[in-house]
């Protein structure tokens, strides 16, 4: 059975590691993506943007000074740092993430840029490391789809919220079912697609947890601009690369065979009449066979 959480944890851990040395073109792509889903140029001056969101819950959420805000799946801290400006010194922001690498990156950003009202905790959003009725607002940006048991996530969010508290979520939902092949694709698991639920099911689980639901914004084009396009490119490149390499190896074997035969003829003519025909034939075949064996051994080793 596929260990969904393990795959997601390793995937986002690798993303956090790569963010340390990301190139300028990657930063530009992340910035453009963030602007396309609702972040402003001023927002992008805030650290922690890794281009992993699918909306901007910090802009939709009514967050005020003094609030205690929880971010489910806080990543490198981008949304937490944006919220910290809204809650001010009298408020507090708590980010929860289960990736050690992401937490390390977030804490590094908080220390480097002086975010004293932000705290990052390691934990699973299906079992939050917080007390009952302890936060005013819960936010989450493209993370709940990564949780295998989404009903527990909504129940936990409801548990930690104070009476009258609000949950602001930006997430990916499906308009039609995925094939089993796509559901088991590790790239799509990390890419916020394989674990997504049908819209009706997602909203039903949220309602059963106790929330009154209001849809503030929808973007049906994101599947083309962000997810379907990126994954399509990955699949095409991957398949083409594998086929190319396999064909190239077979081509090298054919060229090696032709080269070996050519060497045999060269030896045949170089020996000329200095030895008998039988000797020329034997020497040519022996040398050609040896060369062919060496080339095939090299091929097998590689």
C-alpha cells in the first residue's frame, strides 16, 4: 500500500532543501505564480514564498490586531509572516508543519527577519499540537488536499478554534474523479492533485465538522495555468527522455557492431600477403570478436 504521508513529507522536504540554492529564474517563476493567485508586489517582499500556494487566504481572511492565527501546513513561513503584520505585537501566529526541512527553513526566516510574534511547531494537521479553543483564526493554503484523512483535519481545526472563530482555506478540489493511475502517481501526490477530493465531498466533510461554509472565490482555470500544464510538461519530458536513452543505447550497440566488422576488414587488408589466407581470417575474427565483447561489456556495465 502506498504511504501517502511519507511520499508527501519527502517531497516537500526536498523542495525545502532545493529552496536554499534556487536560481533567479525559479524565484521569478514563484513570484509570478504568487501574483497570479492573489498576492501583491508588497506581499512578495516577505520571505518564505516557494510558489506552493493555490490562493491567498491571508487576503480573504478577516484578521485583526491581537488575533491568534494558526496556519495548517506553514511551509517556509510565507503566509505566517504576512499574517504577523496584521495581528501585530499583541497577536500571535502559529505555523504547524510535519516536514523538518520546512520547519528549519521557516525558523531560519523568522530569526533572520525578526518575526518575534511567529512560532513554528512540528505536527500533523490531522492531530494538532494545540489546546482546545485556543485560536481565533485558522488558515491553510493548498495543504489539506495533502492529508489522507481530511475529516480529521476539519475536526481538529474546529476543536482548536474559539467560539465564533473562522477557518479560511485555499485548496484544490476536483470537478470529476481521477483515474486510479493518477491517484497513485507520486508526482501528483506531491503536486496537490492525487489527494484532492471532489468539491461536493470536500464541502460535505467541512460541514460535518461543524463549519458554516461560504465560498469567497473560485478559479477553475488554475488546472490549466498551474497544475495540468506543469504536470503535462513533466510527463512528456520524462517519457521522451527514457525512450531517447533506450534508443541511443541500442544505436551505440549497432554502431559498435559495424565498427568491429570494419576493424576486421582493416586487419585483413593490413596483413596482406605476409601471412596465409587462413591465418589472416583467424586473426581478423579473433580481434573483431574481442573488440565486440569489450564494447558489449562496456555497454552492460554502463
